């Protein structure tokens, strides 16, 4: 019983902190808490495909170049894709907020060797991604955001 309560408390604490982190990141426009436990975080702005409302989603990322950001649609290894990924998978452009700066970006969902190389880099940054892939039968998408020139 003690283990069950401890595990429930841990889950509730993680859930609370995640909500708090998202709140601070959004309210500060990405200027505060953009680094979480040594991992870079950005805000993805996306329009809900059902609601047409603008959503801001915190995502762990790595930079693959000065103007390119990589992230994954892991959803913690959940069987379904995260809503934010479904919102962006059929569009070409969106906005990111990185360290308080709003950037217009082109969206590219990687495949083949590009995806393998990016996945390797992302797993080096956060090994949990490989555990998430083991938990689900769906391929976890790797997304590249490139700062738009227009």
C-alpha cells in the first residue's frame, strides 16, 4: 500500500510540475524555464484542427544548425500521436517561441536516413525517447523546424 501511495504521489507531483512549467513558459513568452533539467524547451504555436484555436505546446528540442530545430512527437510512448503533431502534420509553416523570440518556421517531417540521423541526436540528448519508442507500436515522428526567410 505504501508503494502505491508513493507512486501516486510521484505521479501527481510530476503532473503538477508539468502544468506549472507549461504555465510559466507560456506566461513568460518562453523567457523563463526554457531550460528544464538541462534540456532546451521551446513553445510550438499551432492551430487546433478541430477548434481553430491557437495552442502553445512546450517541446524539448535540439538545434541541428543555427536556424534548425529538431523535436519528436513521442507523447511519452502513448499509442496515439500527440494532438499538436496532428495539428501540424499537414501544414507547411508555423511559429515557435524560443527563449522569448517568436520565429516563423517551415515544418518538415523527417523520414529515411534524415530521420535516423536526427533520431540518434535526439536520443543522445534525451535517452527517454528510445524507451518511449519501445512502449508503442507507432513510429514516433521526428520534426524539423527551419527558420523561414519570408
